[in-house]
C-alpha cells in the first residue's frame, strides 16, 4: 500500500488481482485493498482462468513465492504489477 501511495496510484474502483493467499502478504493485502475501495480477486496458482483474471486486472500483486510465475501473456500493457516475492535463485 505504501508503494501504491508513493506513486499516487488510487486503487478505488480498480480491479486488482492478488496472487497468493499467505497470512503474511496475500490475505492482508487483499483486505487493505478492499478497505481502500478496490475490487479484489484473490487468486493462487490453482485458480481456474487465472490468465483471464490477470489480463483484465488494472493492478496485479504477486506474492506467490515462485520466481517467474507471472508471464508476459498473463498481463495487459496497461497493468501495474507489484512483485512482493523474495526467492533466491542461482
């Protein structure tokens, strides 16, 4: 939320896809966005039609803990994407 505020991105009325359902990031993020007036779709790696959801989202928050999960074909050119993950890779 701090990042969105810093860049003056108003989430009210926006479609936001939160990918990840952890108690640390996914669920609290979804709740904060809902409380800020966003329409939130809470998703995970098993969500049916995930590509359709992410393509239609104005904002995508990725907190799934899997590097490279979100692919180019899963977003539209106007999407705002925030990756919250921290995974070590070689």
